[in-house]
C-alpha cells in the first residue's frame, strides 16, 4: 500500500499542471466593406446564435434600384440579340439567293452588262447588309457583357451592404442611423462549437509531449494540443506557446487545469 501511495505521489510531483482559460474557438470581427448609413442593427441578437442572418443592414436602396434598371436593360438587350440573330439567319439566306442569281448569268453572253451589274449590285448589297447585321450583333453582345459586369458588381456591393453571419453574436457595434466608413466595426461574433485555450510549456515539457498523457480537471483526455510553436514566446522567453482545443463549456472564460504526465 505504501508503495502504491509512493508511486502516486511521485507521478503527481512529476506532472506539469497549467491553468488554462477557455475562449471561443474563433472570434470574428465583421467590418464595413463600403461607406453607407446603417438602416438596421439588430441588437437583440447579442448573446444568441444565428445562422446566415443579416444583423446589420447598410443602405442599399440606390444599388437595388440600379440593379433593377440593369436587369431590365439586360432583358431588352437579350431580346434584341435574339431578333438580330434571326435577322442574320434570314440575311444569310438572301445573300445565298442573290449570289446564285448573279453567278447564273455572269458568264452568259445573252445577258446584258446592265443586267449582270444589277444582279451583282443586289448580291453585294445583300452581303453588306449581312455584315452590318453581324457588326450590330457584336456591339449588342459587348453591351450585354458590360451590363452583366455591372450586375455582378451591384450584386456584390448589395451583398456587402447586407453581410450574413453565422455564429454566436458577441456585440453589435453600430446603431440605426449611424454612418460608417469602410473598415468600421459592425459585429463581433464567435464560433462556440469548441473551446480554445493557450498555455506555455517549458523545453522539458515539450520534449516529453510525444509520449505524455493529458488530464483536464483530473480526467484523462486525448492529446488536446493543436498548435505548438517551435520558437520561444516573445513575452515568456524561455517557454513555448501551445494551443489546445477541447469541448465547449457552458460558459466561456472558465479556468481548467491541464496536467501533462
């Protein structure tokens, strides 16, 4: 019995115990991407988990109106492009007919020069009209491409004016009516699905990590270390910074005891 107690005491003496404060796994800071007035700020979300929710909405009314105009222009251009393509198909058939008409008489001595020139002119005129339609189509396609680019940019801007977040809302920094510039803090939110903590290890502790056993508040757990810096910390100059990830507690800020044996 004395031997067992001696071994137990020895194991505790050689165990390295660290007090670790548990924080959310990740904390995010949502910032304004554009300059705008705040139309809505949902303060009721603070202290709650949200999913794909707009907590702060910036003024997007001008951009939404511009988007509707751009969408209407795209629709009109698409219709005009379809009409022009149909016209080109008809014009191609007309060119083929005029070409056959001219080629059927160009070598006949029985046909006058006037008639030959008239048919040649009709063929060349039809071909010129076809080229003009093709040029019109290219211009229309370029206009539609410009409109598509404008629509993409407007949608991106509107999305930035209505940023959606998923996580636990820590703080809403703005209020309705505020005016924000790019980079202004809007919302702090966190991933609380897991917890992260930091501890500082000595060189001796780092050396034994490959074969160490870990205990959190007296209960053995698999190796919780997810990051270990191989350079000493700038503040704790003789120790190495390690991060651990564990199950999320009910309340963050809890201090746990991590033993390395």
